[in-house]
């Protein structure tokens, strides 16, 4: 049994932060499911941009879809939905085996809609209907404008993955939107048993932004610790939520728990362990979505312990010390959210340009 297989004993699922046709065509995806207990998969604009621009696998389909429409965004979603449906079908046995807890594949709304509540709701409905798979989650950014969209889509019974989440105050608001959406659905007389949701925290980007500030302030003892401290405190909020009377009432009606998902977990600083954001964040009811190189590294030398509930006081102290150093973590996380939206917009721009260029080649 390799370290990846041991994680389920500690209540954690591993999802893959990658989707392209090569991994499906080659059988690598099934191999990861069979041998490493891979339990799901996430995609985003950057992942699709790399997949579509990095190979010729999509060229013929781009030409085919271009005959139907001149809208490059519509062509992209035609391509993406086909891949998502195929991946969802590959993960369907996992979904069935885990009784709908795992086996999910995520598709994100257009990053252009990150600050558009109504536009997000409209596109979520459209993508959910077009993909037509129970084991799909539609990703909504955890922006202020995303909160009412999250609540509304959960009310409609759509599985939602909240993405681009960085800060603890926003996460508290997301737990409210989650419970509110399920309560709204119950009031209308609908079942909430099959509605699944996860809240995705982006971690390594926090350290990438904060660590240079800490080094400038000679606070080297905090370098590489802020993202993990934030994640541990987020998990404490999660534990508070599931222990609340409000959620217990929902759970009695069959509600699934909105698990916390760790994203952006590849190590960016070469001086850190390449499995830093995996080994330190193992705990019950969590997911870690990993790029291929981190999966390979953890399979090779990962250590598995119930690390997420360890060192909570140290995590609190880390965030307190950060404040004492004059660094406002809430300001940082808002800046990261803005940057995250901008990065996905740029990846999406590049992707649409690539589709436009490919269409010209076929003309």
C-alpha cells in the first residue's frame, strides 16, 4: 500500500488537478483510480488552456465546432463539456462505490463572470444541464458576488465547487451560503440528499505573497507557515459548522457535508518539501487536489498522519504574529482573490486566442 492509498483511512480523498485528452486516451486516469485510489478531478481555465494550446488533440474538434458557431467561448465550452462528460463517466464507478461522496469532476464557469452574480447563475444552470452527469460539480468563484450565486444554485440542487477561496472571513460567508441554499431547497419541499458541495482553499499562493514580506521584516520563523496556519484555522471553522444545531438539522434531512478542499498545493519555493501542503493537511472530511508531480512525489515519499488537527495553537500564534508584524492577512487574501481572477482571465484570453488561431489555420 503506497502513501496515497493510506489517506482514505484518515478521511481524506485525493483528486487530480489536471484534465486533458492524453491522460484519458492513454489509460493513465484509470490507472490512477485503480492503483492510487484517485477519487476525483478538477479543471479550471488554466488547465484547459494548457491542454488545448499544448497539443494538437483538439484541432479537429475546433474545426468541427467552428462550423456551428463563430463564438470562440462557445467553442471552448463545447470542447470542455465533451472532456468533462468523458472524465465523469470514467469516475462514475468511484461515485457509485462511495455512494455519491466522491468520484466528482469539476467544470468552471467563465472567469469573466467572477463578479457577475446573475451571469454566473445563468451559466451554471446551462453547464449543469448540458453536462448532464450527477457526478459533476460546477465551479463558482468565492467572490462577494459569487455568494448569492452559490446559495441559489444549491437551492436548485446543482453540485457546486467553490473556487478561488483564500480568506477565513469569506469562508464563513460561504458556509452561510451553503447552509442557506440547502434550507431554501428544503422549504420548497425538495430533497437535499444528493446535493454535493466543496469549498476550495488556494494555499501556496498565500505563502508566495506573504513570505517575501516576512523576510523583509526579519520574521523568518514564519516563512512557509502562513498558508498552513490559515488552512488549519479554516478546518476549525468547518468543524464549528458541522457541530452547529443549524447544520445538524440539515444533516438529519440527509444533507452531505460541504468538505474543505485544499488547492494550489504544489510547492512553489524549492527550499520547501515538495509534499509540504499534503503532509501537513491530512484530516477527516477533506480533499486535496494535486497536480501530477505532487501525486508522484507523495506516492514516493509522503508520510501520513492526522496532521490537520495538530498544532492548532501554533497556527493561531502564527496568524497573531503576522498581525503583530503589520501584515493584514485579510488584505492579502483579497488581493490574492483579485489576482486569481486576473490570472484565470488571462489564461482564458490566451485559450480563446488559440481557438481563433486554430480556426484561421483550417480556413
